[in-house]
């Protein structure tokens, strides 16, 4: 294949279950949205979804495709041992760090159906702050007190890192990978994406406020506790499910290739 030519990927909808195809479409949409909203890092991060009717398997991007190129048919399907069960006819395989991070999640968290990892400037910057994410804004209180922190020990390519990462995350759905970036989990692709969208904006707002070099107006502990409790699981709607149809309509108008 001429590496500078347009990618040609055969559609596989007829070869997979309806449940897997829907997961593929949602995950491909998530990649396009990640790129659209400035949260991609060329080919260096990853978003995954568990195969709904094969819970020991998950879908992930081929290591070499830009997020703006990802389609439903292009996603790799791998198992928990790192065996690639399906890949398109492309010279791109499985990213070692992507497999380590996401296999750790799916082994330890049967409730997690999707996971998203980013290397945004704001996410990396907050990951390097000893204070982490502060309850400085209403958006931040959606996550404050429910964020796991995982210490940096180098790129996550060693399989032994999986148990350490799973231990750090525990039952939580939001994680700051110290000196690295952000990670969200969710019971669906839409929920993992909207969680990342919110964490990213909270990080951006914190950095913008801190950069002003003036005293911060921090809400009182009582207000922080009240606000955080209003976002507790079961106290508010599941963020992502209401937003997702509109996001798909936008993509269908402007970038419909994700469905291929």
C-alpha cells in the first residue's frame, strides 16, 4: 500500500453482530469527536469499547491512523491476552501502551464498557500539579472527590503495570495519570466521552484561572460538599446519553464517514 494514499478499508458490518456494529459506530464517532474538540494527539492516545456480546474482547484504534480517519470498520478487535482477532488490511497493529491501559480496565472492571485516554495540554498540565484538579468551578465539582490518581512510572508498556493501574482506579470512573494525562471510564461510549469533555474543560478553566496570577476565589468547603453531592451517582442524570444523539447528528451532517 502506498502510505500516502487514501486508506481503503472494506466494510465489515455484515460480518459482525448488530451489537458489535453499534459499538463500532459509537466508538468511531467518539474518535472523530475527540479530534473535533481538540483532544486528540495525532496517533498517540486511545479510546476503546468492550464488545457487548463478547465481554472478553474490546475494540481499539489501529496504531497509525489519525483519529479523524477512524471508521467503524477500521477498529481492531483484541482479547485480554493481546491477540488481535480482527484488523483491517492495513500495516497498522496494536499499540502496546494502549493494550496495557485498556486491558487493565476491562479485566478489573466488568461494569466498564468504554474507556478514553487523552494527552491534552490542559490534562497533562493538571496531571503535573501536586494539587491535581481543584473544586474551583461548578464543572470541576462533577469530578472532585471521585478522581483516582495513578503515579507515573514511565510509559505503560509493561504488562505488570495493569494490576497497579487497576488498583489505583478501584471503583472510580475518572483518573488523572500523574505526569501523563486523563482517563475516563463509563458504562457506555457516550458517557466516557462526555466525562472526558467535562474533565478537560475543568482542567482548562483551572489553568486559565491560575495563570492570572491573582488570588483564586475558592468555594467554601460546605459549598464544595453540597455541589459534589448533587453530582453523586444516582443524584443526577447520566451525562452523555442526552448529548449523544445531537453529537451524532452533527457528525452525520459534517463528517459522516465514521459510519463506514
